[in-house]
C-alpha cells in the first residue's frame, strides 16, 4: 500500500533525476489527467462569475552558455539513481546508529520509518510523541487504516492549529465519509489560515543525516534523500480537488448556480494556496495546484470576469497553460547534467533545492551550465 506513495515525483528535478520525468507523467497520480499541456474544455452549463485572488504565471528562464569548467566523471551512485529510478532503503541495522545518535527522538523515528518503510516505527513515534505535528502529519498521510489516519488528522490539527494542511486532510476524510457539509467547513477554516506546511524540507534534512550515519558520503546522502522523499499529501490533495470538482459539476448540472459558485470558490482556495505555499518548494506541488485550478475554471463561463483587473476565465486558463508549459520546461533539464558536474556543484544544487526550492535550484543550474 505505502509503495504507492513513493513514486519518483519527489523533487521533480531532485536529481533532476527520475523525479521530473516521472513527475510529469504521473502528476495526477493516476487520477485520469495526463501530462499534456492542454487543459479541459469548459462545461456546457456554467456558474456565475466571481472574484478570486490569482497567482501570476511563472516567467521562462533564459539559459546561458555552459562554463568552461571541465566535466567530472559520472558519480556512480547518482548515475544509478538517475538511470534506474532506484530508491535507497536502509535496514534496521543500518539505521541503528542514527537512532542511537538521536536518542530515539520523534524526528529520528519518523525519518527511519520513511527510509525503511516500517510503519511500526512511525506508530512508535506517534505513541511517544503525540503532540509532534510532523509525526502526526506523516501518520495522517501514510497510516494504513481510515481510523488511524482520522485520529492522526485530529492530533495534527490540535498540534499545529495554524497549519491549513490538517484542515484539508480532514476535508478529504469527511468527503470520503459522505459528510460534504463538514468537508466544506474544513476548507473554509483552512482558507482563513496563512500557512500550509508539509514539512518536506525538514524531512530531506533528516534523511540526509540518516544516510550519512549509515556511512554514505555527503553527496550520496543528499542524492539518496532527494530520490526517496515521500510526498503522499499530493495524492490526498489531488483527491480533494477531484471531490470538489465533482460537487461543482453536480450543482451546475442541477442548475444551482449559487452552490456551484460557492464550491468553486472553495476549490480555487485550495488550488491557489497549494501554488503559493507549496509550489515554490516542489515543482510537482505547483503542477498539481495548477491542474486543480484548471479543472475548476473549466466549469465556469470562459468569458466570466474573475477579478477587479478584468481578467477573464479564458485568460486565466491561458496563464495556467503557460505555467504548465514553464514547469515542463524546467523539468526537461538534461538528466545527465548533474551526473557530469563537479561534486561540489552537485552538492550546491541539492543545498539550493532545500534552501530556495526546486524551481529556483533548477534555474540556477540551467543559468550556470546551460542545457
């Protein structure tokens, strides 16, 4: 079950590796949408116009000629990860030193569970550290049973009441429990919060430390951490968007324009918060948010005005098409580029991805070495 949460979508270009290539083909997690840049046509019946705060499109990046610095021989471990999409799991024995060094802390148990795939380590962390939001977030997105996930969602909302992610996960759970009114209330609460956190950077750092404790070089530890990063929340957020889109279309079919508009507002809030809060860190987060917004706008009259600037739905759809093209362009960075760079530059790329986000790191790579 949990293997499904481990596609190579991790930091889309995380090694500019399998991730980006896999991210674009998978980005809808098997949910029916492909990586095509074309967006769905508008529905025949439409809801009335309404205002929505929108996110500007990404700007294309101009690459500059490669530097004169000679390429180094390929890093064998990095090459293997890139070519085979291989993920590097650690055994209990290999993780022992890391757990001992960190005295079985909440983070060390969480990271050990992610790297080994052993949910019992995560359950141990949840039992020992019930108020740790990172632990409860992982249990909410990786738990095996609905009851286990629901309990963790409630604990996450209590431990991190300012994090909208708990409300969105609760909304999806309520949709699945056939309680749409509670789901929409959850989304309303989330929209009032200015923070949406998935703890991805912290998990990257922890994984690097675990691999180094197991004897990996700093470079190989960074590569292994990037290639194995789990982002299961994107599956849930994608499902939440699908639920809202279905509800929107149902109201449109029934001729209930007011309800369709209300649901559309809720769906756009989720999509745009994903783009603004998570998109700067991971390309795939932005891509899922863009696609979610496009699905919602497809059910609205293309000539409808969205905001005070006079932007129409069709114009916004054009922007979203461009944003998806820009993401795909970033993702197309030569998969061999990192393998042939000096090790110190590869380390810099990984560090920049953590500090500034994947899109910025790829732009830096392309501007410095071209393509």
